[in-house]
C-alpha cells in the first residue's frame, strides 16, 4: 500500500469555521478530479476498488475504535435501539463492507456502454452511450457503511463523490473515507475523487444544496423524512429522492399461511432499522378468520408490538389500538400496524393512500391477483411471495446501492452503477452535410 502518512483524515471534531470556503474548496477539487476519473480506464478504477477493500481490512482496528466512540456518544444521547443498530460496526460487518467494495470491482463497467444505435437514411450512424453523471453529493445519517458503498459505486461508474456523514457516524465515516482514499492513491487516482466533508456543521448541507458553484451534478439524500424534505425543498441541483420506507405486506385471501408467516416475520424483524423493513400488515377479509390471529400472535411472540384496527384488536388482547398516524409510520423498530382489508382493491387503495412508494409485497397463490398487485401498486419495488427485506441493491445483483430512489425520474429502486450514469450521443458520418 501507499505511504499512509500522506492521507487526509478529517479531524473528528473540526468544525471549520468558514463552512462556505471549506465547501467551495471541496467542490473545486471534486470537479477537477471528475475529468480524470471519468476518463480513467475501467481497469484502473477496478484496481482502486480492490485496493480500497485491502485498506478497509488493514484499517479495521482504527475504524472499529472510531465506531466505538460514535456508539458511546449515541447511547449517551439516548438514540433509539434501531438507530444504534444502523450505526454499529463489528468485525463481521466491516468485512462485509470490504467484500462489497471488492464485489463492485467485479461488476461490468457501466461507462461507455452503447445503449442504442441506429442508422438514418442519410447514412449517419447514431449511438447513445453511457457516461458518468460527474460529481455526486451523498448526504446520509447514521449508516457508516454508506461511506464505502457510495464511494465505491461512484468510482465504478466514473463519478466523483462528496460525502456528508451525519454527526452520529462522523468518526466511523472519517476512518472509512481515509481507507477509500488510500485505495485511490494506490491506483494513481486523485484522493479528491472521494471526499468526506470534514465538519459536523449543518451549514455544510446548505452549501451542497446550492451546488457548490456548479460543482455538484446530483444530490442523493439518505436519511429520515426531515433530511429528505429539506433536500427536496432547497436543492438547486437534481435529486435522487430516497423517501421513508412505509412498506406493506398484504396477505391475500389465497395466501398460504405458513408462507405468509415466514415472509411477514422476516420482512418485519430480520432487521427493523433498514428501509426495507415492513411497517404495515394488511390481511384480506377472505382469510382473516384463519390467518389473522396466528400472524398477529407470531409477531407478538417475537417481541413485536402490534397496533391494530378493530378486527385486529379482537384477536389478541396484547394488540393496542392504531391511530391514523400509525398507517403512515416508518417505525424502524419492533412495531407494526395491522389492518383487515376488504379484498385486493382495498389493499391497493390503502397502500396508495398511506404508502411511501418504496417497497410493497403480496403473499398469494392466486397468479391473477399477484399480477394486478404488481401492476397497480405504484412503488419502486413490488414483490410477490417474497420478503420486503430484499429491497437492497446487493440482493438485486447490483453489488451495492447508493440508496433506494422512490421518485419517478431516471433512477427508481436501488441506485447502482448503471443508474449513476447518464448518456450522450455519438454521431458518425462520412462527410454528410444537412441540406
């Protein structure tokens, strides 16, 4: 590896008084790096990614020590258990992060792909070719792994990343970013290709949303409703919106009970703090007599609180009443809302009214009902007979993801390397002039 004495590691508590000047400098260096990275050969970018994976493993003691400090501060601040889980790293999770970076290196190069080609009657050959977006700013909160995932995905797709970590994960993210920069230097690419904002000051977010003097091409927010709402309201550059995951599991009247139970428990409880966790259970009135009570009991027996409508309250005394707010809630905790609905139309209407267009699943053996659900539920990810926890770029075969986009423009669902590319047109002629 390269001499690590030259690396730039953010001072954990450096608030950098002049935020505007600091961020302007980051923007200039990112824009300068973008041209070099965007034209770098795929093999060079892949070498950098593999070197990053090595550096993450080599720096594991420092990364985990920083994470312990972040966790201690988070517990002292009374952070919820689900958010603590998002923040926490251990040797296994860190190894998974390093492995994911190496896996991204193995993905096909998305840059320069010919997306379409055709020849006009005048003999001109037109090609639509994938190109990097440029400089991508990623604003995230508690998850330190986003530092590696976002940096690696941006590099693989020929982009430069400016990363702004939340205060909770600031130290952990700083150490991970240092490892990523070591990998860049090892492969002869500029360290400025992946930069972590070296300040906790929230004013840095405002500077990013202004575009850093034209340096930023797109912003990706990864966090709660407050962060996403601010980004959407203030951004002067395009945004890949990642809204909350108010995800539904709809147990249709033709659902197998054992399958429904397994999917529901996994969707809700595998990891409650991820955006793909189920937050609402909908049970069809056609199977409520046989399915509702055992499904609710299974959740309660696993320590998951259930907030239900009148029908759900009637099947188990441990259920508490659901309010209107519960149907819209992203709990990210061992809590779920449950309701009986009068068929497929009612389930789709409930999801359209209260859902967040993120991820929704139907459990059924009725292929016609499944086809309608998949066609009519307007979410980025819709599943038939599978857990909502598959809402993850790695599970899609994308290597990793920079987020789950819930908007309807350009990228939707897991944003991987292909979604981080735009395109341009190449036109080949033989001396043609326009009459």
